[in-house]
C-alpha cells in the first residue's frame, strides 16, 4: 500500500463507501443521480457504477494498481459528464441541471488529479497527463463551483434555514457563501490566488458539513434527501482536497 497524502486516502475511502452503498442500495447513489428510470439496462449500469467505485477506490490504495484505478474512474466520470450531465443542462431545471453537472465536474477533477499523479509511465496519453492534465482538472473544478454559488442565490431561503441558530444574519451567510464559491471559481479559472481559492472552497465545503450536517445527523432529523446531501458534501470535500494538493509537487512523494 502506498498513500500519496491524506487527500488521496480520503478520496479512495469515499469511492469505496459509494461502491458499498450502491451495492447495498441496489440503485444509483447520490454521486451518480439523476438517471432516468426508463433507461434501458438501468440495473446493469447501477451495479457497474457500484463495482467500479468500489474496485477503483480499493485500487487507488495500492501502488501497482493506482494508475489503472485512477484511469478507469476518470473514464467513468468523463463518460457520465458527457452522456448525462451536459445534456441535462438542456432538459433539467436550471438548478438541478447545473448542480448535477457541477458535482460531477468536481469529482472528475479529483479523479483526474489522481490519474496525473500516478500516470508517470503513461506518457503516450499526452494532454491528459502531466501539467496539461492538471490544468484541465483545475478548470473542471473551477467550473464545477459555479453552480454551488448559483444555488445560494436562486434558493436563499432554504439555504438560510440551514445556517446554525447560533450564527446571526442567516440570509447574509447564504449570500456570502454563494459569493465565495463564485469568487473561488473565478480565481481558479484565471490563475490568480488559485491555490488559496481551491483550499478555501474545500474548507468551506468541509465547514458546511461540520456546522450544518453534523448537528442534524446528531439530532436524527435528516430526510432522505438531506442524507444524500451529507454524503455528497463529504465526497465533494475530498475531491476539493485532492485538487488543492495538486498545487504541490507530489510526484517525488509518490515514486
């Protein structure tokens, strides 16, 4: 076993958890939803996603299989983005379509960074690996943050309702969170304070889970939808952590 860093471990554990959850649930987890119920061979795809998530997550933990695991996982996320998420921008509501696309972009970015870290022997992939690959991953991450910020402006009341009671000015926090996501996106896309923006956006997602979801979990007052949001918050935080670490030179630590 060879762990590059803590973010690598967190991302691998998250994918293992999604794989196990998908196999137990027998349906798409929140990571892959929404998928039309009428889709042909839907059940086959459900278990394919679960198995790939589980196998790739485990594969990321072993040096000999890490590059292959990252490549398979990246291929699945890119396929999902092209087949479901981008078309969904035109057939789903604004928030649902952009949010689904955003979360897949962020997860794809995390998988892409891991692929670049471990693909040192696969130079034939050209632009997909090396510095260009990292650049693409960071752009995807930056674009993926935009829907998170947008949602805070389109649904400020439900967002404000989630702000902990001990914090004042709930509506203000809803708007501030939306603004910071968009500012982080811009910083990453134009390359100005990009590393700081990636770190702060990841911290913001992590704090959201800690301050909003953990107390609700402790009270046992979560709906099925909110449980899904808890899970995806953990996954997005792990992916953001990986992207943040991409601004460090990890190659020497992995070899």
